[in-house]
C-alpha cells in the first residue's frame, strides 16, 4: 500500500510535468473507484492549467486555476506520465492529457483509490479533520505528549491516528517505536515527555529517510511502470517477527495492536 513517502515521491515525480501545463482533455475508462469519479471531470478540468501539485497526508492535490483534483492511491494505485494516446492496458482507468503531448495516467487494480473534484480542498470533508503533517514544525514530540495525556490506548495505534498526526503508517510506526526504544503496547498516556520528544524525532527521521530513498526512483515516473520504489529500506523490526533483533539478538515478538500486526524487541523496547 502506498504510504506517505511513496505519495510524496509521486508528488515530486509528477509535479514538474504538470505545473504550468494546460489540460487538453480527460479520458475516464472506469469511474468506479472508492467513490465514483465525477461525471463532469472532463468539463471542469479541460482548458485549465495546473498551478501546483501539493500533498496533504496521503492525498495529492492537483491545483488547477479554478478548483482542485484530489487523488488518493488507495491500496494499489499509481500515477505516471505516458505519451498521450498510448493504448491503455487493464486497470489503467484515467488519462489526463496535457498540451505537452504527455498524459497523467492513473492505474489502480483494486480500485480503492480516489479522484475527486473540489472547489476548496481546505474545506473538503476528507481533509478537514486531519492532524498535522509529520515533517513540519506543527508536529513534534511535545505535541504527542500533550495529546496523549489521559489516553489509555496503546502508543502504536495512538501515533497511527490521523487526527494526532497524519501519514505514520504501520511500517513507520513500528520502526520509529523501535528506534525510540518504546514498547508499542504501552498506554499512550503513561509515556514521559522526554520519551515522546525522542519518538517525535524518530518519526520524522524514518519518514524523511524513506522519502530520500524514493527520490532515486523519480526517473520511473515517465515511461516506466510508475511503481515508486516500495523502498527496500533497512528495516529493523517491521516484517521480522520471530527473527533475531539486529541490535541485541533477542527474538523479535509479534503482537496485534489496533487490528494491525506489529513487531517489537522485548529487550530493546520498554
Ligand atoms: Zn533488541
């Protein structure tokens, strides 16, 4: 599933081909994504220039002169540039053709993604209640400490809650808690300020590192398969249950928290 780093990598990959470009037409071959693609998308977007490409949480905001296309990659979606008019294979549901002769092509085998139109993304119901971006100054460990007081839920689902901070998916929550030495089962409200400060730093570090690694795959956004990396990064614990800890050699333990599989080291994390 595309996580925040993959979505940010996608944004960086497609933005140079979209910004300043005028849309010549929109071809929709399959409307049934998580929500239906609006019937009038072609009418609304054609003839307009893209002004900027932004990201909020895992949503891409393709800002046109009037209105914004909100896209989400769902479980299996990707966006890449192809030559306009290139015959579409199965699952290649949308082409946004540009005057440059390229087209932004949306592919999504499982169709859990989204492509929606809004006059004002700041007021859109999908974006309205999102917490701060993890890589901005609006987020830090002090904020986690303040928000966690009185909360009895485990710390791992707490930091994965989009109302607390956006974009901390299962991989990154698991790895950041290991790096901070915090047992993912601990109640969020019982963790000290000093430990949250460390955790805030580790969340930023693991996400920034994954984005940096994704940067090496940008060339794939034009002509390639559009798969942005799915970083073969150096994972310490995620996906390594029952294997030895890379730091201390103790067997890593599997645990389910908030319906999500998790792994931790019983010696390095407390
Ligand atoms: Zn260990």
